[in-house]
C-alpha cells in the first residue's frame, strides 16, 4: 500500500459521477483529460472520484452494474493515474437504500456486497495507486444525531458494513489483496462518539476516511456565517484537530481527510473571500501536515451558482476561481 503520509494534497471531482441524472446532471461539464491534467500539473497528487451507483445498478439478486457507466468511470480514473495521481473511488449518495442501522442490515447487505464485488472485480487489474472507499458519510438521513455519531444501532451497522466491504474486496484476490481500503465512521465526522465505538477490521492495509468543514459557520454557511478568518476561526480548527488526535489517532490507522474545504463568500464590495480562505487553508493544512494527514478539497464545481459554493476550479476555462487559496494549499503542503 502507498505510504499515505507521502501524499500531499487532493482534489474531489464532486457533483459529477455522484450526481443524479448522469455525469452532467447537476450542471457540471463532462469531464475531460485536460481537466484532470490541469489539476495534476498544479500540484495535486490525489484525485477522489465520488460515484453514485444506484442509478446504474440492476435489480436483485445480481444488482448488475451498467457496463457503459463502469467504462466511463474507468476512463476518468485512468486519466488520473496517467497524470501520476493516486485515485480514490467510492460509493456516494447511496442513502436511499444504504441505511446503516441494524434493523436494515438484512436487506442492504446483499446489495452492498454485490456492489463492491463488482467494483473490485472490474477495477482489480489497476495497481495500488487506485484505492477504494467503502462508504461516503454513512448515516441515517434526517435523524437527530445524523451528524453527531448516530445512535448505537447506526454505529454497530457501520462497523458491520466496514467489515463486509473489506472482506468482499479482499475475496476477489489479485491486486485487491493488498489495495488500500478506506473505512469511516458515522457521517465521516471527527466525533468522539463515532470514533470511540469504531471497530477496525483485522487488515494491514486500511485507511481512516474523515471529513471536516470546520468551523461550520465559516467553512459551510455561505449566507449567514463568519466571512473573516480570525483567531476564533483558527481556535475552532485547532479544537477539531485536538478531537482528532484524542479519538482518531488511537485507532492506529493512517488518515486521509477525503473532504475538507471552505465556501467562497462575497463581501459588500463584491470581492470574494479568497485571501481569508487562503488563511483558513493554511491554518487547516498546517495542522494536518504535522499529523501526516493528506487532505482532499471538496470541489463540487459550484462557484457563483447552485448551492454549497466550494469550487476552486473553473472546469470549462481551466483556471482557478480562488488562486490565492490554491497557492496556499500548494505552499502549505510542500
């Protein structure tokens, strides 16, 4: 398995293969090799490819995946590998059927196993620079503790699903015997409850996948939150990493922050908060680097339209919307 601490910085191809209605269903352009090359040439060495499979999955009992969809996903993954990147392939936005609670396990286990067996078999010839991530932010959507570790049934079910993911991939043999596999907690959150109850499967090549948009009112709330990076924002970032050190590090797994980021916000003068987000990125990434944690920016392609404006890359014109933030990411993670 790749030395995770040797990875520097990553970029998510968000709202693309994970979109409902196809690759361009949420308004992003069709992905091109030039787009991936542009990101790699800027210095990003990790490409995460979020994929929602349910629209391309057949009925029980085989749950057969659409061959053309698999081929297209493979094409983009290969572009990342050709550009010298490590690629993470996952399952995303599957919450309609993938409900992690012990009361639903009997129903979801066959589908989950069939999904990962097919993915592992189809991509199994690719080398260690392709890693698999079992679930993205598994949780019971709409419940009170959705983002706070879930309840005991949710946490137990996630432990079962993490184990089934690992066992299913390993059973396909070949390169999948030692491929890096990412497992996670409820909501992928840096949360005491979820991390303390996590049971790590017995395997030598596992990575812990976590997400953080910290603090929420700066990094996520575009309309009403804090716009200025100041000491209070920095302190909140520090507190999150303190929690990570206390509860995630004892799991003795390498960690990848597979999603992080801060939305762009407009000031009264119409300028965007590029300088403040650059400061935010330096504060976040300097702490992550000290812990050997590579971080993968959540870029959903939305800059001044749509929701959750996390875009760094103008995918059509191949330029950076927030160049100072990108510069900060590159410089801080050298």
